[in-house]
C-alpha cells in the first residue's frame, strides 16, 4: 500500500476539521476576521513525544492535550477561542490508524470548544513526533488579562484542584498502588486530559487584575506571576484545593504533598482579583460552574510566592516547578 | 558553566526582539489588535534540520529562511506582516553562540520586514533542531488573494526568476563546478536566503484573482493552483523567467532545465490576473520594483498546468514538484 502524499494526508484527515477561515486547507494561509471591538489573543505550545507525553499515550489523548494546553492559556487571558493552526512533525514510521484517531479527537475537541482548525503544516522528521498548536482567541479590546497585572491588596484565587496531574503522572512510575481504582483513574485522567477553564474566561476578563494558567506547578507559576508583576504573594498552604484522590495519595505518603504543589500539568487558573471585585468574581465563577478557592493575598515586597503552613511557618520546596525544557 | 533555564534563554535572546503585543515575552500569550477594517491572515511553516535545511547552515541563514518562507506566504495572499510566533525545539547539544546568531538575525529580519516577535515556545527535543514560525498579516477586509480564485481568461504571471534556488541546492551536491564564482554565489544565496515578495502584496490584493507562492517548484505549484481553482493553465515554457546564472548552468547541461522548473525554494509569486486588470497589475509591480513575467493563460479544462515548449509540444516532467514530506 503506497503512503499518502502530504496533500492526500491533509485532504483525508485534516480538511474535514477546517473551519470557514481554513478554506478546506487548500490555501497557503488562513483567514480570521476578528469580531468588531475585540483584540486577537495568540498562544503557541509544542509537545514532543518522550518529553511532554508518552509516545504510547493514546493518539486521541495526545491530540486533546495538544489543543487543550493552548485553550488553557486563552482561558487564563480571559479570551474565547476562535481557531487554531496545527504543525505536525511525523516520524517515518507513522501509521494511518494512529493519525486517524489523532485527527478525529482533534476534530471533536475543536467542535466542543468552538475552535476550528484554520491551517497548518505537516512535515516529516527523523526525530520524535512533535505537535505544535497555535491557538487564536479574542477578547474585548483592552481586556486581555495580563500575567503582569497583580497588585498589592489583590486576593489570589486558583480554580479546581491542584496536583492531580502530577500525582497521576507519578502513578505511571508505580506510585500509589495502594489507591482505590477510581482514585487512580481520576488522577490518571487529570494528567492525560486537561480541562481548559474556558468557562471562567468571562469572569477573569471582567474582574481579574492578573492571571495565568498553572502548567508548571502552583508554587513556581505563582512565583513567575509575582516576578512579572513585581509583587509578593502570601499563600495559606492549607487553603490549596486538593481533590479527594490527591488527599488520599498524600495521606499515604506526605512527601507527595510537595509534588502536588510543584508538579506540572494542572491547567487550572491562577488569578489576582482586587478585593472590591472579589464578590462579583466568585459569583461569576459559581455561575460558570468553575470552583475557585481563595488561597492568599498579594502584598508589596520582594517578587516571590511565600507559602505559609498551618503552624505559620514559611514552607520551602526543593524545586519550585516542573521544567520540560 | 551552567546552562540557562528556558526563562533565562527567552529573556536573553528573544525578549529583545519582542514587539508591543509581545509584552517582553513575559506572558503566556500575545496580543494583536488588527487595524480597523482589515482581516487577519495566518500562515505557519516548520523547518526541520536535515529535512528543510542543512544542519551546518549558518544559524543566521536558518533564522532568515524560517521567517521569510512565512512572509512569502503572506505576500502571496496580498497581506502585510503584523508579527510572528516562534517555536524552537532545541536538541541537547545547542550552543549559546549558535542561538545568539540565530536570534540576532531573526531580530534583524523582523525589524526589516516590520514583523516583530510576539511570542512562542521553546522546548527541548531528542530529535533534530526544528524551527516553526506562525506569521500573522493583515489585508483589507475581503481582499485576501485565494489560491482558488484563478478563472478562465486570466493571465498567469510569475515574479522574479525561477529555478535559482533548486540549482543553488544542486551546487551543494557538486554540480556546476564549471560555473563562474559570481554565478555560483548568486545561486547559492538564492537557496539560502529567500526574498519574500512583500512589495508585490498591494498589487496582488488590488488586481489578482488568485495567487500562491512558489515553494515546491513552478510546475507542481501551478498545477496545485489550477486544481484548487478547477481550471487549466497553458504555459509558454520559454517565457519562464530565468536568471543569467541559471541560464549558464542550464546551458552547460540542458537536463538541469527540468530541475529549475520543478525544484523547490523559489519563493516567487504565481498570480492569475484578469486581462482587464493586467495593465494596472504590471504598472503596480513596476512601481513596487518587482519584476513580473507573463508566462501563460488560464483556460477551461481539466485542472492541470500544461507547459508548451518552443516547438508547440506539451512538455512532460518526471516529477512535477519537490516534496519535503
């Protein structure tokens, strides 16, 4: 059976995913007409097999993760998705059934998140499979929520629960064998299938002074946001939201708590909200169905994140965040 | 000497290149406010070491090529550049002097083409160096020049000269030793340093019914445009513009003519222009300083490109175009 050409491959697997600005992927370029009065928000993330995911992860999971990590960035900026571009670098041994499952899942997610494929590039590589997605979103003019916007006095919120993905990844190296199957399944899924908090984007655009998504660990990412904003975060460690499964896994071995707070792949939202907007932000999050927890405050001070434990002591972490680099 | 972290690397080499929408590369996302009344045009191309360029090409040349192949796509769509996103997948043995030269050249080109860096992602890879650039441009609403727009009766134009890059690449495999040094230098440079025809973008947006850039060879790319448009091209082969250096190299071995017409990396513009707009298009190209040659006409018929030689015979080519895939 002969291998399809690049054009055949695009026509067969990716053209069905194309949105109106993608011209059936028959052109060199894609078109986006931003809704009037809105800015375009852009983000790009690359995932390399063996670095950012396991080569034998299901192709559908790889596709969903590649798109969702970008949608998570858009959500953190208060933006709604408008479309995406895909770069796929395929090793010589790629299989059609793999690509079929990958493309189907990407199409499903694109439809579910109102984020159609607009264009891309497919290349061959002697290296590992690499998926790079550029996501485009839009936000009301001037309302993009910057990482640099946190101010002294702001309250610090985090969405969902923290540490599930890092613990889910640890499961794959053999940790947590004692955990009930449903807890293991929950954590493993949190690692494989991030849930971009797009439902929170409106609340962030309306009320947050600064935000970012938590992709490299809560402690390190909050430090990054404080350095970008030039302020200090004081966090009540005990207020960090943990799922029942994470609590169970940490209960069995308390050293896992540091992993939960510094591990990557949460794809939750960290937000700084001025105190007079906090009530409205919490109500908007509730209406959007996204749990948010208040974990600390922003203060004047050296730009860093200080985590205080239940006894009032400053916690130190061996490493603050996970680095894929 | 310790290796810089991803954040250090971005701050040192890439933050100086960032445009106003890039926020000093301190954010997860970039912002673009499209000029009122203009559509956003998007294109992405990935270049893999050993596939799309030689690993030992100068880093400045790799950087320029990576950006310019995307700018060439924007030019073909009638768009002007607005900014770009960079994904850099670095193998473990990357060197700071390499990255310094790469980033400087990228900054110079970004400034020269009014196309600042807006954001990106840097990842490590166990595979070859891979550079992926997403370029954003803008065009007056509804004026993006599609590949699908060629119509029967249109005249077919090509900019500049064809085949130089493919012959320049052949030089690197030892061909053309008999050529004078200046001709060799010209062809080698045409391969290494594409010149995006951005000066022609306005003329295309105003007058062309369809266009694309020639990246995979004139014969194959014109066929692609005809298939996308559902029409046939009849080309006077002898009218294909060739540089003096290309003529000399073909003169020494006439078999190289097919390579010139079907080889890749020209980054010239193919355009279909309605006959009543041809005069205005030619005057606009002249004013922009971009030579354009009329090489054929569009007709009703099976969607393909037919090349007719000086004796009126249809030419056949062993392969129509170059495929990197």
